[in-house]
C-alpha cells in the first residue's frame, strides 16, 4: 500500500557532478528554486479588434538557491569562484533527491547545465552567535523530475 501522506521536505541529498566533491561538501540546509513557468506571447490578428490570442512560447526556470554552513576549502566554492572571478564557467548537472525516513529516494530533480551566478556569505556580527551561512545561486537550463 502506498503512503498516503505527503513527504517531508527536510530529508534530501544534493549531488554535484563535479570532480573532487565529497559528501560533506554537498550538504545543504536549504534548497529552493524548483519553479517552471510557461512564457506567452500576445498575437493580434489582422482585422480582428475585439481580442487577441495568447500563445505559449517557451519555458522559464528560476534560479536554484542553495544554503549551508560555511565550508572552508570546498570544491563547490572553488567551482563558484572560478566562474565568478575568472569567467571559467563549467556547466554541470546538480541532482537533488528527496528521501524518505529509510533514506530511500522518493523523487529526483536533475538540474541540467547549472552554473554559478552568485555566491555570498552571511554577515559577521560579534553580538550574535550564529553560524556563518554561505548561499549559492545557480542558473540552469532546465530541470527534469525523475
């Protein structure tokens, strides 16, 4: 019998198809940006002034945003910095897998041709005892759900 309850969103795995990335390097506390939208174009027909046609054109995907505690000497951060600082952009596939309580994959999102668009580190503040969080924003061509 299939589980009738929706899965929880806190048990997931992120994999970067990038050489030198260990499992600890790909641990994230938050992943968002699984949004797809169909863009449209308004077309007016000659001689018909009462209305226009709205036609689909192409899909648009929002950026993928990943957040985690700062990791020193990270291969993923090196990949980001190479793209941002040296314009050495190497698109890769990023795989995000939603897991169940038994660590079994429920659904997999293949993010195709992802490349770093932005990398940031949270503020340092001596009056707060917060973990330093780094945020990576990746642009990509499309994603497939498996």
